[in-house]
C-alpha cells in the first residue's frame, strides 16, 4: 500500500505543492507513467509527489503548458520511444535534470545524436536501468 500521495496533474491544470518533488513526464504511454510513479514510490516513501503528464501526445494545444511546467520541475522524464519531436525539444529546453529514456531501436538516428552528446545528456535504455542507478546511489551516497 502506498504511504505517499502521488498527484497526477494533466493540462490545463496546475498544482504548486509546498513540499515534495515536482516531476514532468513527456510521454503518452501510460505504462511509462506507471514506471515513473513506481520509481517515486520507492524513493519518497512518505513525501507527496506532484507528477505532470500530458495524457496524450505533445501538441500545439498543450506544449506551452508542458514547457512552463517542465521549467518548474525538479526532474523531467522524456520517453524518446513514444514522444514526438515537439516533446523532445521541450525536454531539451529544460536546463537541468532531464532524463532521456529510449527502449526501442526504431529511433536509431536520435539515439546516435544523444550518444554523441554524453557529456550533456544521458540516455537510458529503460526506467528500471535508471531506477537501479538512482536507488544504488541513494544507498551509497
């Protein structure tokens, strides 16, 4: 049973919590969203988490909302396997703590570009690989 609250906010709504992390997920994949929620359940056992999600593809109707929210977020997760170019660009515009995840090989050219920019961007194969890194770091950090 969940001890913390995870508030999932979709456009055009906003919620500015007093405490706890603010997360943005750039993906229309509900499974990807669930994986991020599970990650935060394991990291923040008793702290409320605010999670912003477009609940569909990034479009011209929700891109301004997503860009504004991402700039207020502690971490932005971009699902490169699912999102379109507009979603990728919004992820790139977030200055810090953007996590790019791509678990398929259909976007080989995009993966190559990210792999050439390892000093600036880190690309993970899946959420569980990222989660293992974070949870191990928390254990030893």
